[in-house]
C-alpha cells in the first residue's frame, strides 16, 4: 500500500480520561489521512496502518492503528 503525505502535514492524537479519542490535524494532515484511509479501503482484510509520534504524529501523541475488517 502506498502511503502518501502532503507537505507540512501535522497530526496529533490524544485520548482523554473518559477514553475519548481526539484526532487534531491541519489541512495537509486531514488530506493525508483521507488519502491513506481510501487506500486502506482497497486493501485486504487485516491490512492496517500504524501511526505514532516516531513516524508520523506530533510529539506526545497517542499511538493510532487503523485496520480494515
């Protein structure tokens, strides 16, 4: 699966005490996520994308995994 990123994307993921997940992103981040979710939709069941602060999210972000079921 080809993972595309818009230049200057910014994405932050946080989880509050009530287990609410908040995904905050600028325009480039939202466009990047949209393209990646569309690509994931055409992959096989079980395919997934990992996001964390070491490879795609802002520092201090919670890990996020998107999986096709």
